[in-house]
C-alpha cells in the first residue's frame, strides 16, 4: 500500500500517543479537529484517509484517523516530529536526574553538618585508612 505525506497539527499528547504506538507496535486512533487538519507535522496517510480529511475540511468538521501497525512502521512520516521531541525528552530526563542527585547530595551534607554541630559528627580514623567515617557506619 502506498502512503501520502500529509501535514497536520498534532498536540504534544497526540505526538506521545503516536510515539507510544510506534514503540509498542500497536495500532492507534487519533482525533483531529477541523483546525488541526492542516499544519507542520507530516504524517503518512492512505488515499482513503486523505479523502476522509478532505471531506471533513469541506464540511468544516474534525476527523478520526486510525493508523495500522503497518502504517506506523513506515517511519518516514513520523520521524520529523519524533526527532524534534527526542532532545526535549533527553533534556527533561537529565534535569530530573540532576535535580534528584543534587537533592540527595544536599540532604547528605545537611546530615553531616548537623551531626558535626551536635558534637556527634565526624571521626578521623588514621589507622584504618584515609578518609572520614561517620559514627556507626564503619
């Protein structure tokens, strides 16, 4: 079957829905409003789907498009918006990891400083090796 590249406007949730369907290899249905029937996001549609879109445009209505597993596997139509989403997802993942690491480090430092201020803090045990040991942790 041949596919036609067609530009629509996809929301972030629609992009995620398509990306998830591509990843899991399952078919998916996307609902597009009249305003979303034209836009910068290229998708691959069948000739029947294109006719359905054109008919909906004439009637100024939205449309539901069902994408089969085979249609989703033809990645060319979906790569542009997925490629655009990947850097944002990577950046978000890095930020979350960095935030978690910073919070863990700050919490550990606070515990060490609090213990030192209470006089229970740090012991230096030179005969056991180099470093700082916390009470009850060696």
